[in-house]
C-alpha cells in the first residue's frame, strides 16, 4: 500500500484502469467508476472487500457528483474515513463516560483509553492527509493515511492481547481499516 511500488506492480495497477477509462462512454454512470475502482482496490489488497467498497462509496448523497473522476472519488473516500474516525472517537468517549454507571473491566478501560488516544491522533492525521491529497502531495498523504490505518489495528490488537476480552470496537476498527485501504489504493492509482 505504500506509494513506491516497483514499476511492474505500478503497471499492473494502472493499466487496467487506464483501459477502463479508455473505453468509458460519455454517458457512463458514476457507478461504473466506483465499480472499476473497487475491483482494482480489492484486487490490489485482499483485505478489502469489494462489496464493502462499492457500498461505502455509493452511500454518499454526493456519490454522483464526486465520482466524475478518480481524484474526486478519492476525496469522497477521505470524507467517509474522517466521518468514521470521528464517530468511533465519540463512541469510545461515550463508553468511557458510561463507565461511571456500568463498570468496565479495568483491562478494557485501559484499552479504550489507548484507543481514544489513537483515534484522537488519527483524526488529526486524516485531516492532514486530506489536505495533502487535495494538494496532490500523495507521498505525504500516504504517510498520514497509513498512520490512520495503523491506529485501527493497534487499537484492536490491544483487546486481543488478553484472553476472554471482547473488543467493543471490532466492527468500527474494521471500517476504519477498510476505508483507509480504499483511499490508499485510489492514491496508488493516481501516482
Ligand atoms: C462508517 O463506515 C461504514 C462503512 O462504509 C458505514 O456503514 C458506517 O455507517 C460509517 N459510519 C459513519 C458514522 O460514517
Ligand atoms: C461525507 O460523509 C458523511 C458521512 O458518511 C456524509 O453524510 C456527507 O454527506 C459526506 N459529504 C460529502 C461531501 O461527501
């Protein structure tokens, strides 16, 4: 997912996309770009589910407007990630706040505190990444976005380090992970 792929991999990723652009008719719907992009993304990264990708990108009310070209579609994916990271951070805060009534397991509480820190940092990073992306500074955007991706796995791993502990954030960490993979893949296609 890093930006410096050997040329062969670069071609592998960009050529099919190039041809799909080549054959686009003027009337081609935004859905085509989303499907083509998601097919490429899930081919490049087996961690990414094709259905998740299309569902996410098509979920925005701005899908049509933003999927006129790949750079725009990338912006949409950044927006989805930012909203998701914000929502997860708020959810963690909510769980920690409820601790007063419903006592959390001390280990879970410690993990949640770590995750809150990770997601606070991730929110900063996704905003930076978005700025870099808009300026077409893809290398910087890649680094910032990779740290958001790492935050989701580091958070989840914390819970998994102890037996019989269930992460209350599995689904949300997975969302963040997959959404960042979409953005990273799109940037790969643009460079
Ligand atoms: C986070 O992303 C997932 C997958 O696209 C979506 O189902 C969920 O509604 C999103 N949550 C927010 C708050 O954006
Ligand atoms: C950004 O994502 C949020 C949450 O998914 C959505 O409600 C909003 O309409 C999106 N904005 C744009 C410009 O895509």
